[in-house]
């Protein structure tokens, strides 16, 4: 049966299902998978204000922070590949940007909560929509930046991966 699907051994089948076996990184990935739910639970328990402040649970907030960290690390690596010096100015710019992203997430959420508490449902719905829109836009912008950095890290022009996605979307949409 395995040969029918071009698996030449049980090992090749298991490596297809769990590719981390090939690279001997299964154990660290399992630790990460096991620790993430616990980390989310601890953050939700220790910082219930995350939900009250930013309108997202601990898991979503961790994902947002991971996106910020991935952008920072991939940006540092891409800068190094381009031969640019690491500078505190760029780190300050990144920190400034993250701060304002968090403000942009916080403000519409708190307005939504306030309008909801005052039974002003039309305004609550508007600010709820704005809050969700802004989170989605911020996450997508971070992903674009990460993709640019990854293109550079893999030796391409920074627009390579973005243009590839644009072309696939254009072909999909028609």
C-alpha cells in the first residue's frame, strides 16, 4: 500500500508525516507545541488585562508578539546580508513602530467597549469593525515585511516573494 503512494519504506512515510524527523528537530518542536498552550494559559492568568486592553486573548497576543520578533530578527539578518551595520536608530524605529501598532489596536477596542457599555450599539459595531480591521492590517503588514526580509535572506531581491504571492493571487482571482 505504501508503494502505491511512492513511499519506499515506513521511514519515508513517517518522514512525510513528520518532516522534523529528517532534521532531528522533533523533540524541540514537541517541547514548543507542548509549552505553547501552557504559556497561553499562564499569560491569560497573569495578564487578564491583555484581553481588556487589546481585545485579544493571550494566544493572539503571543502570535502578534511573535510576528514582531520575527520581523525584528529577520530584519537584522537581512541587514547583515546586505552588509548594513546594526544601529540603535533602526532598533528605535522598530520599537517606535511596535508601540504605535499597540496604540492603534488599543484605542478602537477601548472605544468599542465604552460605546457598548453605554448601549450605543452602532458606534460599538463601528469601533469593533475598526479594531478587527486594524489588527488584520497590522499583522499583514508585518508578514509583508517578514517576507521581504526572507527574500533577502534567501539571496533574492526583497520583492521576489511578494511578487510571487501577488502573481498567484492575480491568477487565482482571474
